[in-house]
């Protein structure tokens, strides 16, 4: 029983870490594309107010270039 409890705890810790994983570069590009309706030109990791962000440059269907910042930890647009 003790081995089972240890294995269960280890599995739960692994699953909880995956749930809190940072937003990937590809996920940031996809989120920015959905938010703007445009085409992604570049994705760079940066900082804003001391917090890590993805800085995604997109060009809209109107030809306007926009920069969208997404929080690395939450994925929310800043």
C-alpha cells in the first residue's frame, strides 16, 4: 500500500505541473492570430513590467501591423 501511495502522489505532482506549464511559442502565435484575425509575422519572448510575455507581431487583413503581448504564465492578452 505504501508503494501505491507514493506512486499516486508522484503521478498527481506530474499532472499538476503539466497543467501549470507556460504558454508555448506556437500557442502564443495561435492566440494572437485568433485575437487579431491577422497573419503572424514573428514571435519573441520579452518582458513587460518585470513579467515574461510573448511579443507577437501580426499583420491584419487591412494591412496594419500590430504587436500583441501575451502573458507567458496565463496566456492572457496584455
